[in-house]
C-alpha cells in the first residue's frame, strides 16, 4: 500500500492512497487540473480512481471534489453531516455517486478496508482515516485541534501516518492573522502545532509506527525545515533517533511528496 500527497497545506489538500487494485483520493481541495497533473506524475490517471473520501467540508479539502466527480464519474464518500454541510458547494452530483458512511464503521473499497474515525475540528462531523490492506495499515490524521486518546487508538498499528504539523506557535503569535483566527487555530477544534506533532510522533513511534509524513502546513505560520527540526528534537529528547527509529518526511505545500510505501 502506498500514500502520496499531491498537495497538503492550509490552502489545499489532496492525498492519494493506493494499491495495485484500488486507488483512493482523500479530499480534493485543489483544482481538477492540479489533481490530474499530480496523478500523472505518479504514472496514474484520474479515471483509475475508485472514489474520493472526504474528511470534512472546508474548502481546502473539497474545492475540486465536484469537478473531479463530474469529470471522471467518481463516487464521493462522506458521513451524512458532512454531506449536509458540503453538498451545496459541490454542484450537481449524480445520485449514484453520493456515498454515505457512518463514522467509526469500516467499509470496503476494492482491496482496501477504510476505517473512518472522529477528530476534533471545527466542522460538522470531521474524520481521519485508517486504511488496511491485508496486514498493512496506514492512516491520515490532519485538522486536529487536540490529541485525544481515541485518535491514538484509531491509528494504532499504522506503519505509516500522514500527520498534521500546521503551525509554529511563535510564528502564529507574531504573525498578521487577526486574533480571532489565531485563537481558532490554537483551539481544541483547530490545528496541531509542530510541538504537538512532535509529541504525537513520540507516542506513535512507541506504538510501532515506522514512517511519519508531516503535512497540512500553513503557508504563513510554518515552514518545512522548522517543522522537521521541531519534531526531530522532541524525538531525540525521548531517545528516538530520526532516520534510524522513525522516518520523518514532509508533504510539500506546492508539489507532490515522496511516496510512502508500507
């Protein structure tokens, strides 16, 4: 099973999870053109997708979903409250492509078992996802306001995880955002900081995770080197050596990532 970030940032997200038989797009907050170009760089075509999975209804996650569904006849998977919140933004979607799941209830797409799990974020009913194929498991956990025990339980056993490292606390504090937005980002239904991602990585490593890709980075309040250094320093302070005990990589904001293979 493989994971590749086509784009991952506060301005647009699209993550590809795939096997030889099944290709899934998690969110599409970028244009259909960018999504196609990203897939083409991997030697894949959008027509091969088995569906689009939605984490929540914010525009940086659904901006291109309607176009992709109409252009390539793709089913869209989301829980009912997310459908209610986003449907008017998607445009006309074929009824046969409206797929509703219940959060916390696994379902099958091709040879992948999809396991949605609840996350704390300021949306209708936001979810992260774990994906299981045979004995392999990987997860996507972004847009998280606070690290809850239930999230660690949901992703336990994942050899690879795309984990949010949205902002540096100091950059957010001194930045130009209005105070209300800063409070939202820092809040329990906001986003994880680099420090919080580091502490999450420490626990995930101890739970058996071997690869973590840091993603959903703010353009204004973070940058890749700072996020990486912050997380790796926390790991080293805990006796975990990056590169030896745990592989850390970056989901770039404006290009496709390296491929995570498990």
